[in-house]
């Protein structure tokens, strides 16, 4: 045993300190960002599943070609991931109140999806007209 450890505390022959070092941990700010990143990944997967199912049906009904179905699914997945991550980051600021956290999540997620739909709609209007009978949700997804 080395001389700087108390008699009842085991020493380490490998040279490592007795307690693990958490020098890579950057503090309190890392937790909400990590949580938001995890939520963004889950949101992207859920968005891909929902949009993928919808676009698969549209492809099977011969409403869209495969490239359009895949592109629409990827766009919806990205939008859902961005909305979920942003909503989670905002909600983390209201940890003391579950009600405020839920309301912040809903409001932020809705606002992000609304903004992304407006951007997509503006780009679509500039590029070409919607096919007759197609709704805005089908246009984005």
C-alpha cells in the first residue's frame, strides 16, 4: 500500500486515482442538450415511421413515384426530429412545473412544425402548383 492512503483504504497498483475522473463532463449545461439530442433522434424515428407508412400507401396507390415518396419521408422525419428536439430543449427550462413543461413542449413543437410547413408551402408555391385534390398535409409529407 502506498503511504498517502489511509490504512483502511485499498491502494491501486495500476497508478490510477482512487476515484474516477469526470473531466469530460462539461457541467450542468450538457444535460439539457444531451436530452434534446435524444428527443430529436426519437422524433426523427417516429416521424419517419408515420410519414413512411403514409408515403408507402401513396406509392402503392400510384399517387407518387418512389423518389418522391422517399424524399417526402425524409423531409417529414427531419421536421419531426427538429420539432421534438427543440420542444425538449425549451421544456427543460420548466423542470419545476410539469404543467408548464408540457405546455412549453406542445407550444414549441407546434410552432416549429408550423414554421417548417410555411417554408415548405412557400417553396412549393414558387416551384409549382399543388395537384388537384391534394391537401397541405399530403403536400409536405
